[in-house]
């Protein structure tokens, strides 16, 4: 079900908006409209809908209109045309009182520069939204206290906000928004002003919080890495237009335009590509109590591998068997491969990233087993070759000429 | 020849004639304010007032100004101008109070409403640059001689800084804080009282200080229409060419000015240091 729906939203800055709107409908470009009317097109015909509990990221460079679009959602900026529909209510038609109610109860915002009140303490800042709703002091301080614990600000309640570090100030900003218990959280470049380390930490904490809260979040960023890490879906904006909407994986694998692919190229794939998307799901395995020593040797011979993952009959991962060990126990006259199984090996889950698997690269060229988180059954293996290719950062899929091609051209 | 003076004279006469009841009412109110403040200052023995002011100076600023206050006020008492000084102080405080009562709301209006801002600014320029003596004539026509026309002229002369610095303070409130406040559903009243005024307070208090200092600078001028106090002492010194008398009155005014300035300034400084 869609929680928040944006229909054909357009935002113009300037005086002759009516005329500019007509020109826009006739399909004139931004430059033509600016020349004729002096109006700037900040957002052009944006339409999308956001599901309940979804983490929706709008990503674009500065000047792409993403922050203006966000401000149209709670009408800090009035959209020129189009509608914003929250729970079937068209916010663009609300009167002042109605809008005030939406801002107090349903949407809360977190700002890039925090926007905290310097003359108040942390807890008074957190309780500010509740104060505006005229909730009694005792009640709002209690509520504020619980949110302060949630975002990890315990012990800072009575400090002045100006004395806090950027990360701590943004925690206050986040707590202030959460204290209102809004259905929708609007976050405008919330972490962009923070140091990279603090930023990473805040991103992780936000993900943890979101797992508990299941808020609908609209998050603005200029950083695709951040968008991919946080977003369930991402909308990419350029010059006031949304050029692609999709899941992070969609955007990475099928960039809709050259603009998007130019972004995607710069992304650090190591932290995004997972074992699930790299693995072979039907690897050759030695099945304990079924294959026996002879069966295992036959599989090694036909596949040309000297190392095989060993699994039980119901596919639980047991370890690896090496050709050398199997031959040794065969010489000792054993029947099963039990004593040849090496148990002490690292495993990955489907959502383990390439970055996390890097330490598994071993000299012996063994594959990385991928097992199911709950059942511990083997669901596939990742070849070390795949890991190496991902880490070298050469993007084979997007038209980059491979080094081999080059050698061939030069020599042959 | 363009006789602007004639028109203004006609206008003032018309006001005097048609608004007499209004001016009478204003006179009663202002007179009672000035008199009650003066009564409060004159009722306790002089040393009580000296100790109270010195205590305030110590609390707000520290030892230096406290010692200066003790010595300065004792000197004034010793010179025999205690009553005159308290009369002047009463007139200044009442005038400044009225000026702030009118000036701060005007300043808020000018900050909030662009048109109001554009209209109020030239009026403030006029009020501040017009030689202060000019206000004395209509003041006398409206209110007769005495403290009330003195207060009237003082209010007009001292109000501009209160208006200007209130407007400035409100305009300097960071835009992102105002935006954040609006995003949480603040009404314009809540925005003003919970965010804008508290953040503008240091600047507004600087305006309060300026208003009081401007009021003090009107002391001698308002004495020309029999407002009394230290101004009268100085004026007597001028008209009777009594150098000593003039300087004694002058020194008392300077002592009063320094004490008032340091104490009122400290409020603005303390607030901004806190923010």
C-alpha cells in the first residue's frame, strides 16, 4: 500500500510561473523556459509513491532539485503544481491548521545543518516538537528521555547543543524528529555535514533503528554509496527530473541512462555486491554417507577439482575434503570420508559482501561456501576468481575493454 | 517660497485643538508613571538605594563597577544632588520603559512585514537626525511644561535604537532554525516567542542599552521645558555662568551614565555568552 504518493509535482522559482508552466507542458526545455520567463525549473513532473515502512532515498548532485522536492512534501516550499498525497489526503490542498497538524503529527524532518535551538539544552530540543503540540511538560520530558536513550544520547540531556560534536548534534536532530512519533521521517542530507567515520556510524545506527521502528523514511543524499547502503529504493534526480527509480541492485546492474551509469561506475562495489549474487548455486559436492571415498574421488576426477565442499545428505555444510587426505585415508582402508573432512573453515551467508569475504582468499584457491543463515544448508559457493575480479575494480560489464582484448589486438 | 513650517504649525495646532482629551489622558498616565518611579527611588533612605544599585552592579559585572557605583553615588549625595539625580533617573527609566514598550513591537512588525519595515525606517531616520530641541515645541503645546513633555521628547528621541536593533536581531535569526521550527508545525506566535525572540535577545538588549543612553542624553535638553532633575542644575550653570555648578551637574550625569551603561550592557553580554 502506498503511504505517500507524489503526483506530477512541479516546482518553479520566479515570477511568471503560470506562463512557465504552460511552456513546460508544451515540452520546452529548462533553458528555453528560463530565457522566456526568467523562471527556474527546480522540480519537473516528479511522480512516485512510497510504501509504508519503506526507506526511500532521493539521490542527486547539488542543484538537482532534491532538497526542494523534499521541502514540497511538507510544504516548507509550496509546489507550483501537482499533488502530495499522504494517507489519501492531498496535503497541497490543506489550510494552515491542517498543514500544521500534518507537520506536528505525521511528518518530521531532520536537517543537514541540524537546525537546533542554541538557547536550549539537549532534552529541551528533543521535546521541542511536543512543546509545539502543547503537551504537558512532564509528559513531553518523559517522552524525550526515552527517545534520547534510543539514539544514544544518555548523559547529555542537560548540555547545551552548541557544545556537542556534529554527530551528537545530529543525534539530537534525529531524536527531536522521532519524539513526535511521526509516520514519515524526512531527512535532508542528514549525514552530509559529518566526518566520514561518524557518518558511517550514524548510517549503521539509522539502519538498526529502522529495523526496530519501521518508519517510512524519505532520505536525501548526494552520495550514491550512502543511497545504496540505506535505501530500499532509490530515485536518482538530475536537473529537476527523476531519471531512474529502483532498488540499489536494479540501479547498479541496469542503469537507465548514461548519467546513472556514470555514477554507478564510481561506486565501491566491494561493499554492495554480495555472496548471493556471485555464487554458483549448483557446485560439485562430496555427500557424506552417500558418496564414500570412491564416489568422492570420481567427482574430483570429473570436475578436475582437488578440493570439494562436503555436505550431509540433507545438504548441511560439513567442511572441505582435499584429494591428498582422501587418498591417505583410502590407503588406511577407511570407507567413509569422515576423517578427511576439514571442519575449521570460514563460511559466508547470502548477504555477506565481497569486502567481508576478502580475508577468505587463501593461497590454495578454495571456494567460499555460502550457507543459509537459518538452516545452515549449503546454498552455493563463490569462486575465488569472482572475488578477485570484484576487488580489482575492473568493470567488465560496462564496456571497459578488458586487458586480454588489448593484448590480442596488439599481438594478433 | 515653500512654507512647510506653516503647514506643520497648522497641523500641530489642529492636533492640539482636536486631541486635547487624548493628550490630557496621556499626560495623566505618563505623569503617574514618572511620579511613582520617583517615589520608589526617593522613599527609602539614600544609602539603601546606593547599596541596592551597588549590589546589582556587583551581581551583573563584578567588583570594579560595584566600587565605582558606591563611590560615584556617594559623591552625588555628598554634592547635595541626590533628589535631582533620582528625579532624572525616574524620568529616564520611565521614558526608556515607554520607548521600549512602543519600540520593540514596532521592531517586530518591521521585521515581519516588509512594507512596514520600509515605512518605519525613514521615520526612524527622521526621529534620530532631527535636532532634539525641535521636539520640545510640540511637546509643550500638547502637554504644557513639566516632566511629561520632557518624557515625550525623550521617548521620541530614544525609541529608534530599540526598533532598529529588534528588527536586526530578528532578521539575524538563522534561516535553518526558522525552517526547522516551521517544519515541526509551529504557529507564527510559537515561532516568534519560542525561537525568534529568545535568539534575538542579545541584540534586543543591546537596543535597550542604547535606548537608555539616548534617554540620558536628553536630560539637559528636557530641562529647558522644566522637566527638572540634574538637567536643571546644568542649565542653571549655563544661564548664570556658574562654571562650578555646571560641572557638578555634569559630573553627576556622567556617573549616572556609566553605572546605567555598564549594568544594562551586562545583560546583553551575559545572554550572548550563554547562547
